[in-house]
């Protein structure tokens, strides 16, 4: 019988897979960079912007996994 993974161990490893796509996009994806600049101008912190981007990426991935390969709303138009 396998031993269960402690909750603390799960929490230590979950943030990186959600953060990595956002960091890659911030380095090279022009719509993401424009989104970041716009949100900075609105007064959000970089941490808050990354949190919003993580949710956006999660919605994109979920749509692809569910078979809804419909193109999502362009990043530059999201609020």
C-alpha cells in the first residue's frame, strides 16, 4: 500500500508548473507584455498581474483539455 503524500509536500510543488508558462510568456509573448504594461499603468503590482495571468493560462489549458479547441479571447482584450 502506498503512503499518502503529505499536504505540505503537494503545496511545495504545485506553484511552479502554474508559474512557468507565465514567466516564459512574459519573456517573449508580445500580447502578454502589452497586458503587463497596461495593468501596471492601472496600478496593479507585478505579483497581482502574474496571478491574473496564471488564471488566464489555466483557462486556456482547460479549454484545450476539454476538447474546446475554440480560440480563447485575445490576451490584450482581457480586463
